[in-house]
């Protein structure tokens, strides 16, 4: 599922794709713990029946997640940028086994693609791994935009990591997670000054974002 960094605690949280599609243009800002709506409802906890109904709705939403092969993605989707490097990563469940994938496309034609998996990981580690593998595949003189649908990864590298580095890789809100991958990705990002990193909304109909998602979930299928 798409992930967003909480503006209060900086920790990542997930939002079902169905919710993002229902409220187009909405950019989630708060994790469940720091949600203003949750604070308002704290004085009136849900009944057991309502909790069961909410769990059923979440389960129903999860079943809508696609797990398409590359060929199925190309047949279904046509929109989105025709040039760029598109990355994705996921684990199922989270934490649990997961995968990463990237594809470099120029004018709608695939230049390079790659994918892999891990037995015990998290969504965020796979998102970072996808970006690392993508930047490693790019020559030093490459000039192409790299896209990720993880706001956490993009903000970490483009906004937060340089400050953490200056502070000795520390932050006031607590220990840094996935620091090994953050350091590696930051170095690769700096080594490719003409390859900016940008966020792209997940499951919004962009062909090559969906293709990267297919690569990241290939480990769950018999056919890539």
C-alpha cells in the first residue's frame, strides 16, 4: 500500500489505494496515533461490533490491490510519463517477505529493468532497495528523473537526510530506521546530479509505476 510520512512523528504509515482513489488529491499527513480525528473520538471508543465492521472494510479494501504480470500491466495501462526511472517496493505482510523492482524507460521503450526479493523485510526497506538498485543501474552521466511512490523515501533523501548527516545521523524524535539503506541511497543520489528524485502517486493509472509495482510483487506470482 502507498506510504506517507507522519508530519508529527516522521514515522511512515500506510493508506489503502482505494481511499486515495475515493478522495482524489488528498495527501495524508498524520499516522493513526497522531490523527486529529482519533483524538476527537478518544472519549467515545468504538463498540466491538463497530470494530469488527471496520476490520471487514479494511480487509475488503485490501483485496482490491492488484497483482498483475508485466504483460497485464502493459495491456491495461497507457497513461503517465513515457520517460523516466520508476521504482517500487513492498512486503506482504509488513513486515514479512517482500520484493523490489525498477524500470528505466525512454520514450516508452524499456532500457533496463530489475527486480528481487527478500525473505524477511519491510515495505520501506524494499522501497529504498528499489531506489538503490535503480541508481546503481544508471551511468554517472545519466540525465533522467527517478520516480518513487514512497513519500517517505523521497522526503528522506531530498529533505531530511542531509540534516541528519550534519547532526551525526541523529534526530530529536528518536533512532533512524533503515539507516544503512539511507546512507547508501544518499551517496548514489549525490553521484547522479542530473537524476532528480520525485514522488509519484501510487496506483493512479501511470503505466510505468504500475509496471514497477508488478516487478516488486513478482515474487508472489509464478509468472513475472
